């Protein structure tokens, strides 16, 4: 009986998958390139086309070192370290320009972040602040879910951690005020603007309804309404302290009149400062609190003539050597006198 023809080449059949990227031929056997499958029978090979391989893109990694510089970063600094700081703050809920210039907006965003993370709101990036920025990753720390933890009412004149929480929460919603724990005119202006935007009675008091609105989020302070944006400086960026002081001194002896801003007739405190700064080409807001918040707050040691000196509800112009010119209620006129108490200093330089 004749044997049937099996049409099979000598040798065992094999299925190989070769993930190399080179086609080779050894002893009549073709090894296919990446992803190809070859069915080989002895010296003959039948190549099947490779199925496409779909590789999921790698998830982006969060760089734990959000600020590569280990040096302290302070107001007035410029460069790549400041750009890294600004980008890190934006990733955590701020909304500032990443321009590498540490100005008032950067300081306000940083102090809000520091307050929200239990740090001293000094506006300086040191080891503790750098560590907090790294540990919070890409989550917003400047607008936590519970912005104000205190359940007590917060009113003008109050001080402490609850006021700092309030100030940080207002900055996270569009204000630009110092986070110093002192409820003064700037804080009240920002809060009443927020209350109006939220449809609440603008009484400047944090009660249950206002606290709920702040903690709930979703409401922002309209631009130019309680946000205390910086005054418009001259187009060349100059700051003419002599012009400011000369304009103020020209009104020495003019009567104090609340709500007035009339050269030779009467001024209140913010009317005088607004008039004097206008002589130098700088447009200030009208009220004392908004004027102070519009500038960059600085330590007293850095104050220079022409800067603003501010107390709760009052403002004047620094003359240097511990002196101020202002329109005050007590002398009832524009006068030069020694600085008293513990005012804050604000600059547009």
C-alpha cells in the first residue's frame, strides 16, 4: 500500500515571537522583526504581519522639588527661582503672572498659602515654606475646603488667627490684602465686596451666612471692587518721591474735612495722599484702606520718603526720620509730625 504524501517539511513545527527590530535569516529560517509572528516548519517560514502594539502613555510625574533653589526668596527678588515660586503658587490655587518678579501679587499669594498651612505669613520662602510647597503637590492650599475654622463672629478691630484665615480666604477669592491678622479697613473693604458679590448684607461681619459662603467657594470678588489693585505708576516706571512730598507740603495748614479733597480748602487723610500721588502721576484709590492695600507692604526698615504710612482708618505720607505728613482729625489740619503707634508701610516704588 502506497504511503500518503503529507506535504510536510522535515523537522518539528514551531511558532516563534521575536521582539527584536532586525530581520535575520539563519539556515532558511526567517526571524521576523518587532511584534511579527513566524510559523516555521523546518527550513521554510511563513511570516504573519504584526498586530499593532498599543502602549499607554506614561502618566506625568509630579516634581516634588517645585522650587529647585535652596536660597531664601524675598519680595523684590527676580529670576528663575521667583518664576518657579509663582508657578508653584498657581498650581495651588493662586492666579498670578509668572514673570520672575516678586511683587505685591506674589507676596499676597504666598502669605495666603503660608497662613493656610500654619506658617508665619512673612512672604519669605525659607525651608519651612519650601517644604510645605513640596508636600502639598498640585493641590490648592490657599483655598482649603474649610477656609475659616472659627465659628465665632469676626468683626472690624478683631485680631488673631481667625482674622488671618479670613484674609487668606478673601485673597483666594480675588482680594489683595495683607494677611497680618488685624481686621482693619482693607479687610473690611474686601469682605463687604465679597458679601455683595455673594448676595449677602455687606456689613463687614463674618457670621454663619458669610462663613458658609467663604467656605463653600464659587464666589469671587469682582475686579476693581475691594481687590485693591496697585495704583497706576507713570509709564516709565519712575517713582518721584520729591513730587509727592512737595504736593503734600503745599497743603500744610489746610483744614481737615472728612470726605474732602480740595486743594487750599480741605482734605481728609486719603484725599491728601491721593492728591499728592496724583502730582507724581500715580492714581490711588480713594479710601485709606484701599490705598494701603494697593501698595506693596514693606517693613519699616525699608520705608523711604514718599511711601504711605497706614493705621486702621488713617493714612499719611512718610517723610523719613520717623516723620509723616497727613491730614489728621486731631490737629484738624494738614501737618507734619512724628509717627505714633505701630503703623504699616506701603510702597509703589
